[in-house]
C-alpha cells in the first residue's frame, strides 16, 4: 500500500493542478480595416486679424471674409494624405456654421467638445458606410474661443515688431463606433507679408487693403493644405 501511495500521489496532485489551471484567453480579433474614410472640415469663412500692443488698450482685431477656401484646402490636404495610404476618400457635405456653433458653445477641451457633434458625425458614418471619419477644426486655446487660423501682428510703441500667419488646426480621427482613434495638432507660425512688400503700419485696419487680404488668404490656403496633409498622415489608423 505504501508503494502505491508513493507512486499515485504525485499523479493525483498533477491532475488536480491541471484541472485548476486557468484556461488561456483567446486573442481578441483584429480591428476591422479602415478603408472608407470621410472628411469633415469646420474651418472659418473669415480670416481673423489680431494686433497685440504694449498694453491691452493698444490691441485691435478685425476679420475679412474668405468664403469656403480654407475648407476646400483642408479637404484637399486630407484627401491627398488618405489616398497615399491607399484609402477611399469620401468628401462630406455638412452644415459647417451649425456644427461650428455647437462646438464653440460647448465648454471644455476639444475632445469634450467633439461629443457635442458626435451624433451628427456618426450619422454621416452610417449614411456613407464609413470605417472612420477625419475632422479638421481650428485649434482650441485655453480660455479662448476657436480662433486658430489668424494673422497676428505684434506691436511696440508706435511700430510693428512681428507679423505672423498662424494656421493652427487640429485633425482628429474617429472610428465607426465613435471612438477617438488619434489626434494631430498644427502649431506652426509663418512670416506674414503685405502685398507688394508694403510695410505694416501701426493701425491694424490700414494694413487690410484688398490685395494684402487676398495675398494672405492665398498663402494660408496653400499652408493649410500642406499642414493638413502632414497632420492626417501623422494620424495612426
């Protein structure tokens, strides 16, 4: 009997241990491929000009219309980037002013604000049978409204020290389930010149002649298209 106990006990322990060992979990299925991507651009129809003086009493602001050219440029940049990745691109028509108002009126960071238009975005995903949607918006600065695309003029005592074009934007990718996949920001600043290389004068509105506004608009169009292309390529999806 002692012999059988000596031989059988180790086998019993092994059997019990085997029964109690947790079963291996099956690996989760890979995410479905992202082939059809929609593009929504909510860039402004005005170009903002801001002058910052030595004190706030010297600050000035103005705006001039640009139509839909910034959105056209953004969609072209996103489309170029997505097609380079072998994806099918769907240009989406949306009520830009209404969606922008919904974001602007909602408190919090951009990620929180996007929730305010998530239902509309997901409706577009379903309507066009998309795998993902890319959103292009002006960058939100803390405690400021959406004023990412602008010309900033910095002034000293009666003279201009620096003038920059700031196409500050954010690109965000969302999947078919409304989950944010990735985000990319543009924070570049470029020297801004008046038409015919005219000097910038101290009073802001005196600088905003038609040719200057047209030249700066065209410059920002080109810059937005390039920056959005690079930003969308940086999105990981």
